[in-house]
């Protein structure tokens, strides 16, 4: 045998020398859940180690992340059932929980990157990402709501708005609204290929945002489809997206790679709540090593081509020096 690949694995120094993929703190985005109240930090039961924070505690959490070198945050609100309605009106109310949280984080940490979720579901009495009429999700009527929501986020200080709804045409619509109002510098991270996935379960627990009826299959993508992601990516690119996101990540590494190979925009991947819960649950049972499994998953997502990874593991990775 002339060729022996094991020679390049024989010591840690050589293994590190030939390592092809890296993760740094700069690649990580940390999702954070917000809830009304004071001094609240309540754990999401299906996501051990992940909490819903009232705004005061949110600021403490952001500070501790910033000290670890974690500078990008994606915020999600848990809204009181009583404030929900058909049109998600709470989402644009001045002084609402979410708008206040965005403004407070930016006021205390101007250098933090605040990413906001543009979607109706946490505010919708139907638990859907669009206006529901006779059981149907209305596309074009929903765009105006999303545009107003994105504008409210920009006014509150968002650095990046991230529409996660999967309505057709929303990227272009939001881009136009932002530009017309002078927010040409606010970036748009589009949930480009967002699949109708079972892996969002724990997130819907965290926000109490599950659909009250039906499912999201008429707008989120069919897990069987890969090529369809090219159509979504083409549209988002034309409509002015700055990032293309694939979600979930782990079961869709081929889609990450496909978009990476075919588009020049940076690719983000969302390592979603169910993917987090799987690792936490098996680690708790002693069925796998949490550190090694987490890093292997994040590395796989990077290797597939994601530049940025949204992950609930982000803080633990830095806190426990797993990089
Ligand atoms: C909804 C939204 C969802 C997630 C992010 N934004 C859930 C859904 O589509 O029902 C899921 C994130 C996760 O599971 O971690 N706009």
C-alpha cells in the first residue's frame, strides 16, 4: 500500500493541520425567547437549558452571551393568549413586549446584532403564519401585515429582519416597505427553504404558538422536495434577500449544499428546537455524549455549506469551550 490515509490522522497536531471545517463564535446566532413580566426566567420543558426571559433578564442573558463572544441574537416572543387575534395586531402595537425588547437590547448593547422574526404565528389566534379565512391561509392579504411588522422591527432598531412565514412574495414586499421608509440598511434574512417539519414541536411549546387547527403544509415546504428549494432561493435572491436560510438543518443538509453550490448569497441554517431536544434528551439518558454529538452536528451543518448557524446550543458551546 502506497496510499495510507491514516497517516494524516496519526497525531492531534496533524489531524488539526488537515482539518477542513471550522466553527467560530462569529458563525453562531443564538435564538432567545421573551415573555411578559419581571424577573422571569422559565425553562422550556422540552428544551432543557433554554428559557423564556422577561426583558430585564433578557438583557442580563444578552450581556453574558456578549461576554462569551456571542454577538448575534434571534428574538422570539411568547404572547399572552388574550392579546392574540386574527391579524396579529399586537405585533405592531407601540410599547408591545417584542418591540420593547428589540429597543432595549439595542439601547444597552448597540454592537449586538439583533435579528427579528417576522411572522404572525406567536400573535395569531389561529396559530398560523398568515390570515386564516374559511380554513385557508390568505397569501397577499398577509403581506401587508408582514410589511408593517418588519417596519416596526426596523423602527425599534432591528439589524436584520427574518421573515419565517413562507408566504409568496414576502421578501420583495418587505424590502420595498423598508426601503420606502428609509431603512435601506436593514438586512433581510429569508427563511428560504423552510420545511413543514416535526422538529418545530419544542419551539411551539416555548411560545405556545402551535396551529389551533390544520397544519402548515400549504405554505411550508414538503420534506420530500429538494429542487423546489431552488425556486424559493431564486425568488428570494431576485426579491432582495441578504441571506438564504434552510430550516431545519440536520435532515436538510443536502438542501444547504444545493443552495451553497447554486447561489452567491451567504447561507444560514437553523438547527431547530427538535434537533436540540433530541441531543439533550439522549444526553440526559446517558445515551450519547452531549459535547461530541453537538459539535458533530454543528460541524456537519458547516461542512454542508452554512455560513451562519442559528442554534440553541450556541451559548453552551462557548461557555463550555467546546470550540
Ligand atoms: C414560525 C417559526 C417557527 C420556528 C421559527 N419561526 C415554527 C413554525 O413554523 O411553526 C421554529 C424554530 C424552532 O423549531 O427552533 N414563524
